[in-house]
C-alpha cells in the first residue's frame, strides 16, 4: 500500500532536482536506466539550465562567461577593496551568533547561516552580499534569479581522529548544472586544502554521457552510499575513460572569488593537519526542468532561510529524541574538540556527507 501511495510522488520527482537512486525506486530502476532514464534527465536538464544561464548573462563580462562555459568555473582575484576584506575578517572572527558543525572524516566544517536576522549584526557581509556585481555572477552561474543561501564557512582540517574526509574525493554533486561559490578570506594553498576542480568536466561530452549511462546501471544494482544518493564519485580510471583534464587546485590569495558549476568533478584538496580556511560560501540549486529563472524577491529570500533554520531545529529535536545530535549540530566554538565525541545522528544525510546540497537545499527549493 505504501508503494502504491508513493508512486505518484516518485513519478513527479523524476521531473525535479531529485537525484537519489536509493530513495526513489523509479530513478534507481535498473530497467529504466537501461532504457536511458538517467541520461535523458541529464540531457534535458542541461539544455534547460543552459537556456536559463543565457537569460541571465547580461551583467557578466564576456571573458568570464567564456571561461564559465569552457572550464566550468570563474575566478576573480582582488574581488573587494582591502578595507572591505579587513572588515569582513573582523566580523567573521567576532560574530556572536549560532554556529553549526559537521564532522566528516577527520575534518570539521563550521557554518554561520547568513539569514536576515544574522546579517543585521554583520553589516559588512550584508553589504557584500548585496553588491550587484556579486549577485549578477551568482545568478548567472545558478541560472536563477533567487539569491543563493549564504554562509560564513570555516574548514578545519585534521582536527579530529577519523578516516579521510569524503569531501576530498573527486565527485559530481548532481546530474544537472548547479552553483557554489567561495570568496576566500584566507590565503589558500596545499597547507589548508584548496578547492580542486577538473576543468571542462561539467560539459556533456559523448564520453561523459556513456560513463553516466554505465554508472546509472551499476548504481541501480547497488553502489557506495554517495553515488547511490546521486553524487557520483570519480576514480582515476573513470577520468582516463572520459579523457578528462587533470584536476586544478585553486591555490589563490585571500580576496579571491571562485564560482563553480559543481556538476563538474571537484573536491576539497588535501591539507596539513590542523589547518583552517574561512570563506563566504554560497549554494544555489533549483529544479533544472523549470524553464523560468524565477524572480528576485526579498520576502522569498527570507522565507527560504527561515525554512532552512526550521528544518535544522527539527533535525535537532529528532536526533535528541534518539539520544544523539544532528549531523549539522550546534557547537560551542570555545569547546569544539569535545563535540567530536558526540553520538551523531546521520539519518538526515542525503548526499555528500551532509553538506547543504542535501536537506537545506531541498528546503530552499520547496520554500
């Protein structure tokens, strides 16, 4: 009976950003994927998202657009004035607001969600996020006029004993174009784990489509947790099979903005133990089958942030009922290491080890 009731939902999800092979038996159907379902979704989604990006390309310099379409990323050094950078660093260091932590292997990730209420106490971050130049770049890359969800994010490498951080394996976030950005407040190099991207791996070559077809069948028959949830992992053999370029590590100075299409293969770079980097981080994902880029409505921005905060509190309560804490749990920064001994409830994790392309991004799209 449950299957009968859920079947209409599963059918509708085929025409949305839903990507999990394991939670939707139609998306994960071996027969359907042998018939080309996964590849068909990829092709249609890319065509529609490409159209949406071109609709929003007017405010972006032609050289940046060229780089975006060719390589899958844009890089702008010296993005802000020095005094703005100093002010942002000071606000990030002194922010007195809610901080959430996720433990992934040997890495801690701390995030401060930059919603309307938080930004009242962070005027410099508020000013930067409202800069038309930044918003034009992010909206173009996302193919979406709705503003992305933003965070102050700190990556803390090697702060806990654990296996390798799964974010340091090359992977594609989802089957369609999607945007993430990093404005680095610290210098980034091999010491603190540079963002790494395979140039051109966002493009739909025949080799990529053949690989996606083969992988969809393999995943439908059972695969690792991350690939099963729609975030496909890349091996050296896979890269050679598709003729991909070598990964590029973005060792860049502070005050650099990187915007990437994370359908392309990417990861966090390897880093020294107990190293950190802090950034203004944004994410935007939308239903790739919707041909409209939407509208930039301030009340909607507030709504999606409120919905995300509400969802986080719901997960906190659900985890507490089990005697654990949620995968993105509240943290006292003065006592960070003690939190690594907590019993983590990861049942809310959908892909990529609990980053906000999971629950939070689904809230954004539902809002």
